């Protein structure tokens, strides 16, 4: 299971549990609506923070992969240049 699917399930499960608890609690309609609004804002804030954390991690991974790709590219170019030089040396002999 991917991390993003787990986090999404965790957030949705938490929201469902919070809403069920609020709706089953003996409160007035106005209090319940306020609690639901506060809970929704809190969940939205948490989801936004989680998305930002995932984005930062993804950016780090992409940056690392780009760096490694550049290193591999340079090594391949050096290897190709070395083989060309060796071939030219053989042709001159």
C-alpha cells in the first residue's frame, strides 16, 4: 500500500469517526453545526499540512534522482569519449 493511500485513508477515517461522534453526542443543533465547522476546518488544515509534507518529500526525491541522473550521464559521456580516443589511437597505428 502506498503512503499517500494510507494517509488518505487515515484522514478519511478520522473525519468519519469525528463526525459520527459529534452527531451522536447530545448537543443542540447550533452547537453541533459549530463543532462540525470547526472539525472541518481542522481536518482541512491537517490535510493541507500533510500534502505539503508529501510535496517536500517528493521534491527531495526528484532532486536526488536528477542529481544521480546527471552523474550517470557525465560518467557515460566520459566513457564514450575515452573509447573514442582509444579507437582513434588504434586507427593511427
